[in-house]
C-alpha cells in the first residue's frame, strides 16, 4: 500500500515536472531574431556586413 502511494507520487511529480518546462530557445523572441539573422546570411545571399546584428 505504502509503496504504491510513493510510486504514484513519484510519477505525478515527474509528469508535473515535464509539463512545467520552459520554451525552447528557438521559440523565444530573441531566438527567433537570431534564427532569422543567420538564415538570411546563409540562405538569403546577404553578407554579414550588410546585416544588422540581432
């Protein structure tokens, strides 16, 4: 009985911990700006000197 309760508490804690994680960096405002900057340099045909750094 006690082992089942402890096991359930551990499982609940893991699920809550997994749900409460923050957003990945590439989905943040700053991450999106950097992604656009580097994509423009690599695929947009612009050089780094022509671009405004994020």
